């Protein structure tokens, strides 16, 4: 059943790229946070572990790879944020989208500052940074805490949504949750402890430049330039985020002229606005509906059987088709999360899965037809 | 009615805020140095210091022994304090424009900008820790919560269980959040100012979330099936939003004014700031009250009722008075106003709520049971009555829940009044129980009041419960139609009124005794006197008591009912009247026997379940027994088919064959089984029909005939023959004996 049209392969490629880059970034952040958590021991321990935990990611090659992954993930994420039918379906969706948009503005100071300082030959170690963040400029320190929270929340949201959509991951998830909480909590506590040490010492940070290989001192640190680039990245990303949100608002403002009646078999009839997906319509009316991947079209649990419809349903998108092929091969089945309501009329559907369906139910929970075990 | 909830929420919030303010821990004091201690011992050894301390102690004792300040002094002091407060308020009013500036100055002095930022950083970290732990908790509890929310609930019990479980899960998350955030905070030591600030912020967040959990428990804005209160979706959402907003504002104001007061060391500016915040709260509450009442009325699609207007006025007045008391620095007075002002509407609200819960529970229980014709109008009358209260005569209750309705209302009322009383006592710092133990007049009075109130309330609870239970059974009793047998519940009509009177007298006696005893009246002589009188009366009325007691047990045994035919020793008759001491039997010939229960040793009841009657026929030896059997069977069918008593026959007439042989005939027995009371009629017809059938088939009944064999009868003269016949007649009659009395049957 896996017909590989170019459209589908492109869509899947985009999704896989986003997932891979996200995973790469998450792995980097995890290591970085582990490094931070050594602050519970001492600042020296943080610096001792730095080459192994953080340094390997920011070498000459790996640093560029990291930047590339970040760019890929950012651009694709912006595109996905624009494309998604609704951002406010669940609180989790909203948190993921907003945290994604906030990452780059929060990251700007840290990333640009540290990498530019390194480029100009300044030794940037944890001692310097902790003194800067806690003593000299606590505002930047506050931004770092926000950054950690936001990045981690964003990474975990994407990671767990992707895992929940896979039936094979059911037994792994309960073991991952504690790790997902422990890593940032310990890192933040380590950061706090490091801060308390720094505050007790009360020493200002020293930016000492390492001499070049030929013994000459490098140029003076271009602080003005660092600031300029930082502000450029910050406001540029803010503008991009605003642009995406604005484009979404415009799109949804243009497309809400009518009302659709959705009659769900055995549950009831709701009347909703056009311009949202069917899953979002269910959510807006507080009608519980299964959706493990929170409306990404991955898990196939929001599938409905369209019994009758007097509107022209849009054709099945390649991604939707891929998921349908994987889970259920019958005609007349659509994914509610990928089914935009764009015309007034009446649709009659029957859900395939009970609202509290999880993959732990195995095959017995499905109302009509069990989901095919995916490889 | 609904806005009362809102007010109660506000009350809860402010209570929490108050307790929160009280929880602030004092800054740790460093231990005295060795030098200080040496200095102190030196000072203590100084005789002048010792003399001074002794003098102070003596005068302190004198002051202690003096009378507590009387009412007039209290009043004078209160007036003075109020006057002072007004002066302070005037100063605060003048200081109002500077509060921002003063705060900024102090703020900067207490915390430098880096410190502020660091404080904020810490708050962020702790919130993240708390939130992370709660997220972890939720990952494991979410499936359960989802199942609870999605499971269909049909009965009240299920709804309460599901709602409570859901709230429990949320509270668990909240506790973990608090543990994570406040616990992580407490793990480090902080400068006092920062500690106050961070802790206040954390507590505000925690409190608002706790209020939200409570609201979700009662209002369940998103899940209609789990809602404990009978509101629609929109109303529930609106109410929970407004209550949350308002209470959040209260909590935040309390916290802010606390921070300000700590920062500026209780200055005039702090007063101005808190009064300004209180004013903001007051105005916001006014706005919410007006808006919500209008909105709720609009949601119901009608204009505001008179009741709603009264409610609004009441709440407005309470709010205003509470605000004034707060501004005048009379917190105890403020709480009293709030509590008393909310007590009456709260009681009405609770009564409506209990009524609503019972109506719903009944409707749900009825929906589960097979429907009854009488339900709809019954439900209507109940709904009408609930508007007026439980003192009106109610329609006959149809459902077991009904007997608990007044009880539930009493309990709810009892608990509310009790809680308000305790709260008031705590607020005024009355130390009720200490004061009650004091041997002063007021102490005595307090104790008497407490004792009497508790005794009365408990007696009232028991009485209401018993009365409603008894009344329900009495109402369920339908007197039997004339001519039909009464059911087993008939005896209850005799016993229950007695029980009720006994209970009432007992309760009254106990309450009176306990009140008298708490007033200091020695009740031992009364009890002893009652005991003596009781013994005397007991001896005098021994048989009366015996009658009554044994009567109760006869009734509990269900030995007889009105209308039953019973036999006691030699007396028979239909039970006509059952009183508490005796029963009256109507003999079928009209005589009435009155029998005290104490006289009854044993009693035979002829009217229970079934009666077997056996009839005998004497037939000659040459009778065809098979024919007899066939005929009896036919007669049995005829009897069974009879339109008047056919239904009363349980086993119809059947032949039992020859029972015994007698000198001159056989005895053929037949028997039948009927319901009690039908047997006489059936017997009459059975005799008649069997005789007719026998006659039609040539079977005659055996008659007593004496065959006298006389030898040489041919040789006798007619005179001799006549003499022999006469002698034989005499002999036969002598053998038969005198006629027996006719059995005594109706």
C-alpha cells in the first residue's frame, strides 16, 4: 500500500528532517544540562567536565553541524507552526508552539555571546559565565533560566508527542518521564548552587584572551559587534515569529465564513465554525476525542469513519494517506486532525477509537477495527 | 442563590490569605555571644537589679489580681482606638500620593536591582522544579483522570465518587507542586527580605491553584457529568472564572499589602497602600456582583427575581460593612460581619443545594427503577415544596431517600452553625473552653449555653431523623379495605406512634436533665425521686406494665392482626381492635372479649396463609369407591370454578379414600385447602354438592339402622313382637348416647 508519490516523500522528508534535527538538538541540550548539574558539586567540576559534555558539540565541525541543525529545525518549525490547523487545541500544543517561538530570542544572547567570545580567543568557562550571570549581570542570568525552561519544555513536548504516536513506545514512556524531569531540575539546582558559590565569593568575571599560536595577542574583543549581532538575531526572530502568527491570524480570519454541523454517532451533534480541523472542533466543544499525537496526523487514533457528508471533503493529503496506510486500510476513513472544515454543511462521522484510547489498550480498545501494529 | 457561592469562595480565599499572613516565619536570631552571657550574669547578681525585678514582680501580681476590665472601659478603649485609627487614616490619605515613591525607595534600599533579578531567577527555578514534578505526576495519573472524566455517571454516589477522585488527583498534583517549589526554596537559606518576597509569591500561586481545585470539584466547568451543583455549562464556567478572579485578587492584595508593610516597617504609607488595595478589592467585588447577577439572570433568560435582588443587597451590605471594619482595623469585627452576613444566605443556599441533590438523586434512582405512574406529580410537588422549606406538610414520600432529606438538611445546618460558632469564638479569641472552666458568672453562662446548644442540637437531629423515619412508615401504611385481611405492616400503625411518643418524652427528659445539670441544678434528687416514683408505680401498675410490654412483643412477633380469626384458650373471635394494653375479639355471635396481653399465654391464629378442612361421609359397605372418587373430583372442579370463592381455593376438594371402617358403614374422607376465612363457605357448598352427586348416582348415605335378630319370630304373638321391637329401640338409643353439642363455628 505504500505508494511513494513525490509529494508524499517530500512531506515525509520534511517531517523526518524536523524530527532528526530536533533529536540532535535535544541530545545536545541534555548533555549541556548534565554539565550544568555538576554545579551541585562545584564550579571546578563543571569546568572539568566541559570538554566532554559540552565541548564535543561545539568543536569546529560539530559546532557548524549544530548551527545547521538549529537552522533546519527553526525554519521547518516556523513552517509547521504556520501550517498547523490550530495551535490552541490542547495546552500542550500551545506550549510547544509558543516555546518554539521563544527559543531563538532567548537563545540569542547566550549563543551569540559565547560563540563570538570564543572566536575572539576569550576563554569562556563556567567560572566566568557563572560570575557574569549571577553577579555582574543577573538579568542575563534570568534569561538563561528562562531559556533552559523553554528549551526543555519545547524539546520534551516534541519528543513525547512523537513517541506517544508510536505503539511500540508504550512501555518505554513511563521510564523516560522521570528522566525528562530530573535532567532540567538537577541542572537548575546545580546552576543555583553555582550561583550561591559565586555570590559568596563575590568576584567579578575576568575575560582573558588566549594568545594566538604565533604568540601575538588577538584583536580586542568586539563587544559592540557582539551586541549588534545579538540584537539582530533577537529582533529578527521576534519579527519572524510575529510574522508567522500574523499570517496564521490572517488565514483564519479569511476562512471563517460558515458553520458546520457535525453529528457524531452515539455522542451528539455540535455546530462549529469553519476554518478549523474537525479535531479542533471537537475540542472547542469539549467533546472528548482520542488523539495521542495531539493532532499531528501521526498516530491515527483520531480517525473517524465519514458516514455521510454534504460538503466536499478536501482530498487526503500525502501525510494523512501515509498514516492511514499504516493504521487502517479501509476507504471512507479520515483523520479528524487532518480534516479541515472549509464549507458549511453537515457531516456525519463515527469515531474509530474511544476517547481515552492509548496504545496500552492494545487492540481491544478500538471501537470498530483494531489498529494495525506498525513495524 | 448562585452568587452566594461566589461570596463563600471569597470568604475561603480571604481565610486562606489571613492564615497565610499568620504563617510568616520570624527571621532567625543569632545566638548570644559569650560576652553577652557574662554581662547578663553579672547584672543578675547585682542587688539593685534584683530588688527592682522583685518590685516589678510584686506589682505585676497586684495587676494580675485586679478585676478584668469591665464593659465601660472596653468601650472607652474601643472608641479611643477608633479615633486614633481615624487620625491615622487621615494621615494615610495625605500620604497616598507618595506610596509608589516610598515603595520604590524602600525597595531599592532593601534590594538592589541585581538582587531583584536574582530573586526573580530563584522564583523561576523553583516554579520550574515544582511544575516539572507536577508534570511527572500527571503523566502517570492522567490516564486515570481521563477515565474518571469519560466514564458515564448515572447516580449521585458515582458522581460524588468520581468528582472526589478527580479532585484528589488534582490535589495530589498541587501538593507535589508545593513540595517541589516551596521545598526547593526551603532547602536553601535566604536573606529575610528575599525570603518574604519569594515565599509570598509562591504562596499566592499555590493558594490560587488550591481555590481552582475546589472550584473544579464543585463546578467542574468542563465536565458536566461530574458537576456537583446543578448548573449549566455556561453558568458553571462563568461562576468559576469570576470566583477565581475575585479570590485571586483578594489573595494577591493580601500578599502585596503584607510585603509592603514588611518593606516599609508598618508606616503610614503601608496603611495607605493596604487601604487602597482594599478599596480596589471592594470596587472589583461591587462590579463583579452587579455584573454577575445581571449575567446569570440573562443566562436564565429572565429578569432578576425579588429574591436575587435581596441577595444582592445583602451581599453588598456585608461587603461594605466588612470593608469599613477592615479599614477601621477591627479584623475580628470584620470576620464577624462576613460570617454572620453569609450565614443566612449560606444556609438558604445549602438547603436548596441539599434539596436539589435529593431531587436529582431521586430522579436518578427512579429512572433506574421501573417507572411508576405517581412519580411525575410527586416530583412536581416536591419541587414546589422545596421553595418553602421542610416545615410544611409534605406529600406522602415515595422514595426511601425522602426520609433522609430533613435529616440531611438538619445535619448541614448543624455543621454550618457549629462551624461559624467555632470560627467566631476563635476570631474573638474567646478561649471558650477556658472561659467555660472559669468559676465566674460569665464562665458559667458560657458553659450553660454551650451545653444546652449541643444537647438541643443533638436531640433535634435524633428527633428529626426518628420522626421522619416513623412518619414515612406511617404514611406508607394504607388501612385495609373493609373485608380484606390486613398486611403485616398493620401492627406498625399501633407500635410506631407509641415509639414516637416514648422517644419524644425520653429526649425531652434527657435534654431537660442535661440543661438542668449544666445550670448547676443537682439532678441526682430528681433522678432518685423519679426512680422511687418509678418503682412505686411499677409495683402498683405491675400488671399494666406487664400488659404493655408483652403487648409490644406480641406485636413484634406479628402474632395477630386486626381482622384475623384467633383462638385464645376458650375464646374465639375476630380481632377487632388492638390497643397498647389489650386486644378485643368479636365473637361471631356478636360478643366482644377484651383480653389484656398479660393474660395471653398462647394464641392460635386461624387466619394465616391457608386452612385445611376435612369432611367425612358415611356410606354403606357396598358403595362403589371408584365412583365416589370420581364424583368427588367432579365436585372439586365445580367448587374451583365458583365465581365467588373459586380464587380462594388453594387445593380443591379431593377424595382421601376410606378413612376407617365402622360398625355399620365406611367413612370416606375428603379434604380441601383454602385461604383463611373461605373455608366455611366452601364446606357448605361441598357438603351440598357431594350429597347431590351421591344421590344422583345412587349412593346413599349410611343411616343408622339396628338390625335385631330375634329367634323364633314366627312363633311370637304380635304383642310379643311389639315388646321386642321396643326393647331393641331402647337398646340402640342407649348405645348412641345423648346428642353431642354442636361445634362452635361461625
